[in-house]
């Protein structure tokens, strides 16, 4: 891939300040973009407004800047891009891939239990398909959310698998039956908010993102995003999912389990720690973040066999 056509991004949700785990994803996406001689963007993913913390977006941008991670274009905020998501949703509705759903959580639970359906890996119910157009749609109820069919075609038989295969640069070949493992998933929530899956797919395409580099906890979303890209006629980027940073309790470091905000008094040490998590070899001492980053780009190129502009 030529450097001119490489665009990477870091897409934090402003639910709190950057912590050691999110710096790993930010650094990896920045290093990979620089290693390819490409562009690096920052997108603030603030669609799940109840989870957003006021001011966290600006704090994240400041923390990135303190580490020398500066985007090549002004950041974008997803909360200002609703019209773009609406346009994509309308295309999916009119092509028969998306449909309104009138089910509450309780309805889904009851229908899934009645049909003896399993829970997905994350303990969520797989949508039992009650409001699928082929099963009579809303049955006179009001639409609450909008879902995407997890099926190989809109008129596929009810239990048809939807195998999505993809190649991860670190994890290797991956596959998932989205129909069996996830089911018809939400694009616009009952509370009117845009689902992450739709916003991320629309934005990655509109921003020309060629390479998604993000934490491994998000790898499981990739098949849903590839399905959506195909339904919208959008290209599929390359993917590299980075190792997760585990806390002392062995759990993934996250804002939810109280990961400490990144200390900014020693950005070189914070970067060095993130570099270790990414498997970079120890680098010679650096006097500034910029100096550390320059050495890390070379180490990244060697680690992933990337040549500038290739
Ligand atoms: N906003 C998501 C998060 O902070 C990341 C989205 C992505 O990189 O695709 O977990």
C-alpha cells in the first residue's frame, strides 16, 4: 500500500481521560501511520452521550499532544455527524437490509426464552427475529430501534449463517458467523442514539481510513462492521488489533474498572510503557516524546516489516 493512500485513526470514546491501555491503541495507530508515511486522524466517538464525560474529549486531545501524538487534520466529533448516519440508515432501510424493531429488552428476553435461544458470548440475548420483515414486521407496534439483518441476503432462510472472514495483521485469519454469534444488531437505539457499529463504519469510509489499528477487545466487532461496509457498498480497511494491557487483577485495563488517568509529567515513560505493551524492543533513552517517537517508528517498521511508503 502506498504511503499516500494510508490513512489511520484513533477513535476514543470520551468517557474519561486516556489511561495506559488507551495510550497503547493511540500509539499503535500513530506508529503504523507514520511507519507507512500516511495520515493519522483523531475522531471523538461521543455518540453514546450518557456515557460521555464533559471535558474528557479536550483532556484526551491534550494528553495525546503531550505525548507528541498530533493529528494531521482537526479532530471530528461524531455527535455532529448525525445527518451522515441518518443518510446511511435510510439507504439500508430502503434496500431491505435494515428494519424497524418494536421489541423492548423484556420482549426479547421472553421470545428468546420461549424459543430456547442461547445467549451470545457477552451474555446478551441474540435477537430472536420477532420484527424481521419476513416474520410480519412490527405486528402493529411502534418502531423503537432499527436493526440490520445478519443474513447473507434479505430473503435468506431464517437460520442461514452469515460467515464473515477477515485477515488481521496480528491475529491472522479470523472468521465469525454473525447470524449465529451476534444476530440482527442495532443501528439506531430505542433512545434515538446512533449505535457505534453504524457510526464507525460510516466515518471510517468517509474519512478514507485504509487501516484500523485498535485494541483487541474490539476485534469481535469487526465482522459486524465488514457486513455493514458491504451492505453500504463501502471498502473494507485492513485491521490490526493490538494486545490488551491487563491490570494487576488480570482484567483488561479500562475506564470501567478504574484504570488511572495517564500521568503527563513524564510522557517519555508513558510512551515507553505503551511501547513495551506493543512488543517493541527497548529503545535508547530519549530526551523528549518526539525523540522517543522517531526511534519507535523505526522499531515499528522493523517489527511489522513496513517500509516507508509501502
Ligand atoms: N470508540 C471506541 C472505543 O473507545 C473505539 C472505536 C474503534 O477504534 O473502532 O472503544
